[in-house]
């Protein structure tokens, strides 16, 4: 009776859904890199704390200078890693923004699909109602026709009986 619902923009919706998944994956990669960088920074800071907490039993100035250079090297590395982390956060924010945009684009098409599905359901209900109305109308006319035919037969019998001399 009625066709199956078919959304003509289904392929675009699928493409948009794939784009959302792709941008989610890209964001997850950026998050993973940032977490790794944060873990690396934490490790460096713990190494620095360990180096600073050791009692200094060094008697030579060159050893003390080496120790100080080691700590300064850790500080420089931490600063560098912090800069890298800042860049990763910028990338992460950019990817998050792209993800939000992709999700909006997908949502627009999904809402349109929902609207079209509701229209389809309403059309289907309307067709069903029209079909049932048509059946009811046909049955009504069939019944009226049968009653009219029955009345005509009765009238013919009455006329026939009057012609044949049926007397009250």
C-alpha cells in the first residue's frame, strides 16, 4: 500500500556522522598527547624534587656546579615541555571546536530526518484513513443499493399482486 520511509539525504547524514567520529578520534589523539606531556612534566618535577631533597655531601665546587646545572637542565626541560603542552592545548581546543561544528552539522540533518519521518507517518495515517473511508463508503453504497434493489423487488411484487387481483 505505502512505500517504506526513505530519507533522501541519508548519505549526507552518514557522511556527517563519519565526520563527527573522525573529529572525535582526532580530539582523543590530542588529549592523549597532552596527558602524556603532563605525565612527562610530572616525572621531571619529581626527578627535580628527588635531586633537591638529597642531602648535599659534595665537597668539590665542580660537583656542586654539576648538580646545580642538572637541576637547571631539568627546569629548562620542564619549561620546554610546558610550552609544548600549551601548543597541544591549542590544538586540542581547535579540534574540540571542529568537533562541535561537525556535531551541529550532523544534528541539523538528523532533525530534518526526524521531521521528514513525522511527515511520512502523518501521510501514512492520512492514506490509511482515506482507505478506510473509501471502504466504509463502498459498504454504505452497497448496502443502500441492496436496500433499493430489495425495495424495488417488493414494489414489483406488490404491483404484480395488484395486477393479479390481490384484494384486501
